């Protein structure tokens, strides 16, 4: 409650400021430009947040405390986006987020998405775009919507770039470096940027599991050594005024050393102390390439051809030693997992003026091939060795076609779209005795309609409606039934019977000044993919299942504010209610659920212009207690302070920050349903002092990179750690 009251106090201060007449739009006319954005006229300097017809945009350079942050930390500050204690990214309460880099999809599951975002420096980002209701031109995958990371690129001829270095002291440390180099010519433009994030962090982990005949109380410490390096390079060649070609390559390497120790007190019909030592070493490599061609024709017609290729490899070593100090029982689990994934896709998009409207259409084909092998063994208390073997091969092909038409009738604008996707898949899992498990539903056809309506109330305000249907396919490895063991009592397993989940979205919104927006959103997901814990005796098994239907209703308000001219900021609030209905009684220890729960997400950003090139920042995000299928999660929030000093006409910037001032970033989740009664918590190193330098050279004008914002979804579905 004290955390919530702290947040309400900050809200009160900012709402008081918001009530003042905004002077953020009262800027001298020689310092602004007007941009017509269909429904609004923006008349201000670039704010931190901009709400547009089809997306919400975070302007990274407008944030006083952005330097030294990574993309995951930035997302906590975007209205409608939440990041929970396990680094899962959600839009309007939904998981299954599709991520683009400059409009190009990345092959990621939830864990790998977290790794990519942590390894992407804010210094190399121009904007972060959130598209909650994508049109038919986008892949239907990602039931939550799309997050597009737009990187910096020079908009003027010549050479420009930036260098960034920073260090954060927590109990341990985190250090980061980034560079961005651009050269633009009349015919050829090239860019290269990259970053390196290196850290050591300890996380305190606690759990309490109440079984029928015993209680397991566990406390542990994870010591994570982490390194993430990423490099991107691109080339664009202008053939004629109407034609150009380009290519982009992206390489990322992640190394994660994850030793941990845990003590589990066993009490009940027997009493013992379990000591668990775990060694886990993960190495991931991802190389992707994009080739594109663009032609600009008559009647505002445009033809875009793109070919994408990605090669991904991962290797995980997992060793778990268990020792019961009283009984002397000792066991050893040792697994080695290797994964190779190759993805190929090609697409053609065509758009043109058609009468008084605009027409878009396109086709796309993608092919995915996955090979996953598990080699391991298990030694029990008497030394008996049980070998484990699993070979998982999976192939998937998707063909898609779409069309959409948009036209304005006076103040009324309408866009209709339809996308059809045909999926054909084949997967075989083979265990140590040669038993084969095949995946179900080898082929299916789905239709995904979209509808967007907008009415222009005045020059500065409009109201709109959006409808879309989307799909979230299971990650590749979540369909593989091999077992990954964490300790003597706990393991996780894939599910070959896992089906895609489908979501229907309805949204009403009112927009004013291109920055202030009120939204009412409702979505319903069937065959919801959730990870649940089942009980088999004293063994807990976590596996993904299709957990029935979830309905989600939320209202969101987001607005900038200005107070006394030197104080400006942004405020967003999102109360919501979600409801679950599912029959889980067929899983050991679980029961049917038919319940709902309310929650709240909020964000406040304050910027203080202190004069003489000094700026200070105060920001806070808040996620109130929520429910998710069988889980209940406690509230979590954070308050950050920052100070920025600019030198040499803003070419050199010194940044100081205090992250998570009150050390409140602690995640706690409880599962109570049927025979399952578990509580888990994680407290990582979140409070720390950061110091960083950012140097900008050449022309500082930037614009976004990328010819198109629509891409495939296959790269969303690679499962980390196995």
C-alpha cells in the first residue's frame, strides 16, 4: 500500500501540472514546423511521446535520461507497454509481441526478445514505435501487436555519428558501449552501428511449494555473468530517381554464464535439507540479412521487393547436482542442448493511388527449418545411469496474400483490409528408445480481416475505431516434449499438442494535438498459450498449454504537460480488467478456472530545464497487482533520477543517473489452484548509480532507416535456453 500511495502522490503532482494551460505548444513560430498527419496538426517541438493514427512513438533523444539505458528499459516508459519481473514484454496486457528492427522482423521468443532488447543501446535508437492494431500488410503473427525499433541514420550528406560509453555500479556492475557511423552520398549511403553490454548481476530467488505431504521452502542465489554484442551494417544505392536497392546485415552474439546455488528445506512427513548447485552456460549466435529493391512509379505507385535470410545457433550446457544432507541421497542431471534454425522469406508489396483512394496488396512466402538435439544423462542415488536422448526436427512453410483499400470521405476516413495465410508444418520428436511424437494439424488456412475508421472532429482532434484479428503461433522449441530439469523437484517440458492462439481486438480512441489520447480497448484470446505448473507426487512440472479463453478490457489515458515552462513531462495511466475461463482439470493437480481480476499500469516522466545546458529528470513506472490464468502477481514499481549536462553545442553530453532509487523492483508471483500452492519471488540488482558520456560528431540531423514496416513473424518463435 505504501508503494501505491507513493505513486499516487507523484500522479497528483503531475495531474496538477497537466491542469495548467499547456505552453508546450506556445513556441515561437520560427522554431517549429507543422506536419499534417491525417487527423491532427502537430505544432510543437518534438515531445517524448507522440500518439499518431496507427502507432504510439517514443522519441528517444527527447528523453533526458535515455543515454545508458537499453531498449528493454525504454519500453517500460511507453504508454500501453508493460515489462514484468521476468522481462516479458506485453502490449495492452497481451503477450506475443512481434519485434521489428527498422521494420524487419527478428526471430525471437520471449527470453530472446529480452536478450535483444537488453543488448540494444538507446544511443543508437531514434524512436520506438508501438502498433497495437497492425493493418493487413503486416504478418498476422503477434497477437499483442508490433514494436518497431527505429535506428538512427543521417539525413544530410556527409559523415556523422556518435560514441557512447557508460558504467553502472550496483552490488556488482554493468558497463556498456555503443557507436553509430553514417555516410550519405548522392548515390551511395552506408551505415554501421553496434553496441556491447557486459554485466555481472546477482539475483535472490525464493520459492515456497506446499504439497500434500510436505512443504518445500527454497532460497537461492543466481550469479549471472552476461555479455551481449550486436553489430549492424547497411548499404543503399540509388540507381535512378525512381529506383534504389539496399541490403542490411545484423549479427548478434549472446553469452550467458548462469551458476546458482539453492537450499531447499523439506518439512512434513520427512525432514531434510536439499543442496542444489547448477551450472548453465548458454551461447547464442544470430546472423540475418535483408536485400531490398524499391521502384517509384506513376499515380504514386510503389513496388517493394524484399528477401530475408537468418541463421541461428545456440548451445546450452546444464548440470544440476542435488544432495540431501540428512539422508545422504545424491543425484546428478547433465544435459547438452544444441539448436540450429534456418529461416528464409520473400515478399512483394505494391501500392498505388486508385481513384480517390489508396490501394495496397502483396504476397509473401516463408520457410523455416529447425533441428534441435538433446544429449544428457541422469545418475540416481545408487549410481544408476539413465541416458537421455531427443532429436527434434521441424519444418514450416507459410504462404500469405493481402489487400487493403483506404479512402477519405470529407472528414471521414475508412480502411478495409484482409490477409490470408496458409500454413503447412511437419514436426517429429524422437526419444532415446526411438519413439516418435508427431505434431498435430499439419496444414491450415486462416483469414485475418482489419477495419479502421477515423472521423476528424476539428483541426486538432479526431476519434477512431479499429478492429483486427491476429494469431500467435507457439515457439518452435515449446512444441518439443523433452524435459529440462532445474532441481530435484522441478522441471519443464515442451508440449507437442500446443495449438496457435487467436485474438480479436476492438479499440475506440480519441486523439487531441497528436499527443493526448484516450483509448478504450477490448480483446479476447482463445486457445490462450500459458505456462502452468502441474503436480505429480512431489514433482512439479512446468509446461505450455492452451489455457482456455482470456478477455481483457482496459482504458488508457496519455498526455504531455508543461508547468512554469521549465517543467515538462508525460503521464499515462491504464486501468484494466481481465477474465479467464478454462477447464484445466485434465492436468495433474489443476482445476477449472472461471475468475477475473483488476489491475493498473502507469508511467510518469518529468523533465526540468535548469539552464546553462543542465537538465534533470524524474520518472516512475508502476504495475499494480494483476492475475494471469492460475497466477497472481504483486505490485512492482520503480523511481529513477537523472542529470544531464551538455557541452560544445550539445556535441558532448555527460549523464548521471540513480536507477530504482527505493530498490523496489522485486517480482513475486503466487499460484493457487487445485493442488497447486506455490509462491515465487525474484530480487535482482536494480538500484545503482550510472555515469555515461555521449559524443556526437558530424551532422546531427537524423531520420529513420528502412523502406517498409511490414515483415514476417517466424523469427519470433525461437525458444531460448534449449
